[in-house]
C-alpha cells in the first residue's frame, strides 16, 4: 500500500469521528425537532407497511379530507352521513311492516278473504251510485251530474271485475283444494253488465252477458237471455229480441208461472210492433187462459180489431169484462172500516181507563120535563172524547192517502180510461151503427165484474149524443141520473144538463131575436 492511500483512509476516519461527536441542532420553540428532520423521506413510513422500515415508503399529505377515515376497511371506512339515524329508523319501520304483511300472507285464506272484502266494497259502492240515478233514468232527464255518477259506477264495477279476476288467478295457483266464490263472481259480472247498459254501452253489456251464459257454474244462467232481449229491444232489433225471449222462456221452470207469463207478454208486444197480429194474438190467448188480466185482454182485443174478426172481438170483450180486478175501492174501503173500528175500540178502552183513574169529564146540559110540563136543564158529566175523534180522523185521512190507496186509485183510473177507449173503438164495428154497439157494450159491462163502470159509460153516452148533435137524446140520458144513488154521478149529470139548458136557451133567444 502506498503512503498516499494510507493518508486518505486516516482522513476519512477522522471526519467520521468528528461527525459522531458533534452536538445535535437546537430544538424549536415547541420543543420538537425541526421539520426538515421530521418529514425527511427517510423518516416517513406508510401506515400500510405496519412500521416496516425496509418497505418502500410513499409520500403523504399533511391534511386529510374531513369526514373520511384513513382507510376503507372495517367500521373506520364507513362514509359519514348526517341522515344516518333517520335512514336506520325508516329501515326498521319498513322491515317491521314487511314482517307484519308477511305474517298475514302466510295463510292464503286470509289473503283471499281480504280481497273478497275489497271486491264487495267496490260492488256495493257501484250499486249505490247507480241507484241514486235510477229516478233520473226513469224520467229520461240525464244531466251532466247523473252521467258522471253513472260513469263512476261503471269504473267501480270494472275495478271489482279486475280484482275478482286476480283473485281467481291467485286461487288457481294453489291447486284444486281452494274454494271459488262463484256467487260473488256472478254478482260482479251482472253488475258490470248492468252498468254498461245504464251507460248505453249495449255491445259491451251483451258481451258480458255472453260470457256469463257460457259459464255453466252460474245457476239459471239462461234466464239472463231475458236481459239480452231487453237490450236488443232498445237497439230496435226485434227479431233477435224475440229469439232471446223464447230462449229465456224455455229455461224458466213451470213453477215460476208469473215470470213465464210476463215473458210471453213481451213476445206478444214485439209481434204487435212487427205487425204479426196472429202470432201476437196467440201469445195473449195463452195469457188469458192461464191468468186473465185487463192489460192482456185489451192487447188481445186490439189484435183481433186489427185483424177485423168481429166474433172474436165480442168474445174477447166478454172475457175482458169478467176479469176479476186485483184490488177495488170497495175492498179498500172495507179494510179501512175494519181498521177504523179496531182503532175506535182501542181508543175507547184507553179513554175509559184514563177517565176511571183521573175522573176527567165535561159537563153537558140535558133538558128534563116534569109531570106538569115544566122543563129544566141539568148538567150531566160525560167523558171528553173530542181528542179521540180527532185522532180517528187523522188515521182515516192517512189510510186514504197511503201508497196502497193511491196505487189502487191510479190503477182503477187507468183501467177505466182504457175500457172507455175500447168501447168507443169497437162500437162502430160490432153492430150496424155506433149507438147500438155502444148500448151492447154497456149491457155486457152491467152484468159483469166491471158493473161499477156502467153508470160512467152511460154518462159518456150523453156526451156522444152531444157530439152527434142529438140534444134530445142527451137530455133524456142525463135526466135518468136524477134517480141514481151515486151522488158524484148525479152531480156530474146535473151540471152537464144545466149547461145544455143554458146553451138551448141562448140558441132559442137568438132565434127569437
């Protein structure tokens, strides 16, 4: 080794010994090492290395982002959210509600029962809305409000139908052990068809009825063809209406006699509108043989009048007059008398019991004549019955104006007007002249169940004579009512007779002047 190399080694060793023995730099005011020494690249160690000095160090920033953890693993890496507690509450409530719903849906029968309850509510609301508009539809006054209510009823019927379809679909998934409520389904379909008809959607109503008639699970489904016939009648398709009525008639059992006769009457009326009077007469003949009534008798008589058959007109008129009315004023008056007597007996019994307890009386003066012919007045105490009589009058007035009495009077007035028109119609045809035919009708009516109408027809005959300018015959007819027992008819006859005399006097005076 040369002298120069040994000197270089000795100088390097001396410099190292001087650096090791040199004092450290002075600390800062906070008592920490200088920043240059703390953040030198040799002293920085990443947190991911776990303090391993041999691992490769990475630079880091001096400030971290607010609201974030240093790493993304574990709970420390969870993102800060100021609405965290509210979200937790909402999740808890939703999970609780889901648990309750799941508990309810565990049993499918409960689920089906709830769906049926919803269907029933929709069905009831639809029917109620349609019922509110029934009077307006009958009168023919369809304003905007009524149409809106009918549309709402139709929408609810559609909702009930769709929900019922979903219910059946869910029940079919469970298998054959699930019971289908076909009565509810029938009610839903029938209400839907009715609402279509109320909204003048006739094609949709017919399609709904067709669906029902093809389902054999519905009882007496063929009788729905009667409703289909009514729809075809509204549409003016008379032949299809007759076809539907006949199909409905074939499906009605013999036990429902009233319904069968009503359908037969509808068929006869349609034949009249179509001009087929022979077929219509056969329908009304069947009704008169099974259950005779005045309405069917008038229809049958009009059919024979259109055909010009005089003999059948006379026989039908006799059968018409022999029809027993459903209710007469005499029967209603008898019923009122019975109720009045019962009410008076009850009032008398109550009044007697009250007077016996309270001793309430009123004084009345009675004349007493002695043996010498002198008279004197004595007050006699009698029970007070004026209040009971007033109550009886109110009861009788209520009975005369109740719905049954009003219906009976309207029905009787309608029958009277119809028979009077029939007599005026057939009188020129059944005899050589009008008067002979009119007299024949009166004689037939006088010996029949419609004898109460004979006197009114005779009064009407006087008016017929006046229309024919036969004043003497009219006066002679009206003078016969002076001996009649019916005060109302006598009053009408005398009033007409007075006007005739006044007119005759005026004409006589004009002729004299």
